[in-house]
C-alpha cells in the first residue's frame, strides 16, 4: 500500500506531463502578415478537418516576421511562415531557415502564372494564392470630390489627387514593398522613384500598417489607396462602396507558405500547408472577407467562382512587369530604407514641396514664363529624384552592406551614416524645391 500511495502522485504527474506534451505536439504555430478575417477562416476549417491539431496564429508584418524567425534557435521557432512577399521567402531560404515541401504541391495547379513559377523551383516554399497590385478607391468619396477614377500609377502624380491618396511603407508592409518594387521594375530605377516620390507627395498619409490603407478607403477617410488586390476585392465583395483596378504596370506573383527549419511540430505543420493548397483550402479564398486569387485555375471550381471575379492567369498575360524576385531580394533593405528616409520620415516636407510645385505649375499654365518654368524644373529635379542613383543601386558591395549583420558596430555605423545623409539630403532638397517653386509663382503675380 505505501508504495502504491507513493507512486500514484508520480503517475499522475507523468500523465499530466505527457498530456501537456501531446497538446503541444498538436499545435501548429503560424507567423503571418495576413488579416484576421483570413487566418480565422483557415483556423476554423483546418481544426474541423483535423480535430487533434490546433492552429496558433502570430500576426506580424513581413519584416517583423522575418526577424522573429531569424532570432529564435532551432526547436523554438514557429512552424509555418505565410505571407505575400516572395522576396521575403528568398531571404529565409538564403539563410537556410526553410525545409523542403515540394512533396506537398497540389499537382492540379499550373506550374506558372504568366512567366512566374507558382512554387519555388528549389522546393522550399509553395504558392498558396496569387496576388496582383493596384489601386482601390471609394466611389462616394470620389463623387463628392469630383475626382475621376485612376487607371494607372502615373495618374496619381496629377495635382487633382493631392491629399486624396494613401499608402503604407515597404519597411512596415511586405505587400507595399512588392508594390513599390513592381513600380521600380516596371518603370526603371530613376523613373520609378520619381513616380513614387510624386505619388507620395500627393499622399494624405503613410499608414503604420498595410491594413490602414484599405480600412481608410473603405470608410472614406482616403479617396484612393495603393494596395495588394485582395484588400480592394475584399472591400468590394464585402459591400463597401469601393472599386479596384490593376494598372498595366503590375505583376501577378504568388503569396507563399513555407515550413520553417527547426520547427517545433513539423509533421502537423506539413498537414496545414497541404490543407491550404488543397481544393478545400483554395475554395476558402472566395469568402468575401478574404477575396484572394487561388492558385488553381477557375475551371477547377466547377462554376463556384463568384461572378466578375478576376482571373489571375489572364491578368498575368496582360501585365507589363515580369517580376524578378532575386533583384527584389538583393535590394530589399535598400528600397525600404530609402523610402523611409526620403518619404515616411519626411512626408510633411515632401507634401509642402509637392504642393508648391503644383501651385506654380497651375500659375504657369495661365501665364507662361521662361524663367519661372526653369525654376519649376529645378524644383522638380530636387524633389523627385532618388538619393541613390541606378549605378549605386546595382553595386553589389553597396547592397551587401544593407544585408550584413547590423550588430557589427562598423556595419551599423556605415548604414546609419548613409541613412542620416539621405534624410538630411531629402529635407534640404524639399526645402529648396519649395523655395524655388514659390519663387517661380512670385514671378507670375
């Protein structure tokens, strides 16, 4: 009896420990930048289909998610990384942080969308949905302000859109990074940055998160937003007074999902990844609150595709950009840093310069003047030229500096010095541009 009494508490403790271990083994931790409407739908459906497995969702923007995965040791990392930016997956793959999942590919899906592979050729991540980048606008807002609907990125540089546009920052949003990179690849480095600076100058806000743009357009805070397509489509199909359009300079690329190397529960995670690319998992993308484009062709859904739903394979045929994820990955940090130093942190100065240029150009249209015209050209060159030229942007040593370990004091000092210089230069450029534009306007009075 004494020995039985002594061993009973021990056996209970062991059982509890085994139960806790079992519960832990049945949990898949997913790091994702996707909104709750999407992740909750997949959580409910997957747990119903797999009663012994729980899904834990950690919502982080893409940049935060990358850092989170990198900083944790093997055995403590999350199980799945799920996001829209293929270049982010290239970063993880390059750092040996992904395990192969090629055996989970849904063979009913095409191998490419346009010329872009849906799944990683090296088998380290899968395409789970397709995405393009474009413009959403609030129809009531546009009517109230008597604004025409935009069709191209270039439309947003026009003076009539000043103060009516919103976007996020590439450093805060992987989808915004892809949008900016799509413009840079479609237009070229210098023209692309000139266009982006002019659009930003017309912006009412650079939002903290990518969600802030569609939310603001849906509720009429902003007129127009630069967004990934599912933000615009979800607003439209959920009943908000919004429309969405793909510019000709766009790209259709996969939103990806991957198994993190050193994951805690790889077997269960593989089941979740397989579920997301299955017929059942793909059907969930048509939920109005999600409104994403499946990797499966429309004919795979036997007439269940909502009326008027975009066909990503047709959009990809028309798209002018053949997105280069290797190029995007190589300059990922440079583009994000440049945007923040010259736009995010200098928005007020850029807005002021942009407004002064618009005003002087309006005056010039009424009263031509060669001297004033020359001053406005100088103002434009100062305000809308990138702080890094195309040759430097292609320099491997320069790019490598921004991918090096910033914990290295020497590297950190160099990068910080460059960023400080860009910030100061842009502040000075915008101030001088504003003064020149105002000088031009003064000549026309």
